[in-house]
């Protein structure tokens, strides 16, 4: 698993902001720097949801935390939308969650409020600050190649 294996990236000038398994989405404004880096999102049960990078970690993670319905553009308002009929303007995580009915039965992930509550109550973050976005991209590619993330690439219905 990719949890807290940041030490293997000692060849990159990095600053571990948090190895705390309890860094929550509501803590982003106070604890996440407005700097380049990489982040991992996990459920409280240890399911690795996503690895991602950002030029500004705070801003990027706030976009995920908001998980705005208005950021999802639907091709039509009929039931049975496919992932190809929904575009995500800010957070691909919102689209992944929208189409993942198997990750949680307690939260309505097709609603903005349900996704926000799920992320705030049932997920945590691991953050790694890097000197540049390019360094973060190299680490992200390595971590994705190791596998284990639920959401990588194209969105699928689950």
C-alpha cells in the first residue's frame, strides 16, 4: 500500500506536511500549505481513493472538498446518466464519487451535500509538499504505477 511510504522519495527535496492519518478536509485552510505537492485521499477504512498533485495544495484540496454539483455538467436531466455524459470542471473526484454507489451506503454521493459529508466524515488526507509541481508529478506517477488507488483515469460506474 502507498500509506506513509514517503521516505522512499528522499532523492526529491520534499517536506512532509502530514503523516497524520487524521488530517481532515475541514482542516485544509489551517494545515495545508498553498504550495506545490502531492496528496493521497483515503477512507477511514484504509481504502486508497486517489493520489493527485497540485501547484497549490490548499486550493486544489478545497476544490475536492467542495465537490460542487454546479461543477458537474450533465448532458441531460434524465435518469441513467453514464460517466461519459457528465463533465467535471473542477474536481474529477466529485465525478468518481457521483458514479460510485459501492463505496458507501451511508452517504448519497450523487448529491453535493452527500459527497461533502462523506469526505469530511469518512476520509482523511496525507500531504507531501514538494519544491515543484514537476517533482510532485514524478512521485504521483510512481505511486499510480504501484497500483491500489480506487480512482485512476476514466470514471466508471461502480
